[in-house]
C-alpha cells in the first residue's frame, strides 16, 4: 500500500473543499494502475462527500447541513464556538472515509463527481487528509 497525508487549510468558515486534484496528483506519485483510492480524514468534526462542485451543490450541501444540524444550543457537547456540538455529529452523516476505484491510474468518478472534504468546524482551520492507494 502506498500512503501519504496532506494538510488542508479550511479557514474559519464552513467549507466543501475539492480534493480531486490532490488525489490525482497522489495517484501519479504512486504510479497507480488498477486498484482503489481510500481517502481518510482523522478528525471527529469533518467528513468526506462525493458530489458535484462549482455549480451550487457544494453550497446546497452546507445549507442542508445547517437545516439538518443547526448551529444552536441544543447539543449536549458544549465546548468551543456556539453550536459546535453539531460538528461532532457531522461524521455520522458524512463519514470520514471514501473509497474510489482506480483504473489505468485514473479515478473512476462520474462526469460531475469530485471527492470533497466537508468541514463545518470553524474552530479548527487546518485538517489532515490521508490518501492510500491499494493495488488491485
């Protein structure tokens, strides 16, 4: 298995960060052929999603998360910025992992799909993401 970890600066606002270019670079560095790319986010308050970006879907996802998991005082987990408890529930809805098939060194994503880090935790501006390539 070939594996590496990158740092992603997400800042102080909720964000959907497209990781696809970083994943493609990683596969080139791995001399990938056929196999699986596994993406892992070792954080209790971030997740991964495969979705379209740049056409509003990323903003729609963040809005839907705000509707589903409001940033208010209902959460038992009460440290950090107000409503931060919801950030700890996020990975139950957007898991901290994703696996994408690789064929001929190319991610087998659909036409509009991207691998994205979803980070709603405004208290943690830097995230780690681990890419692992498993040869088929």
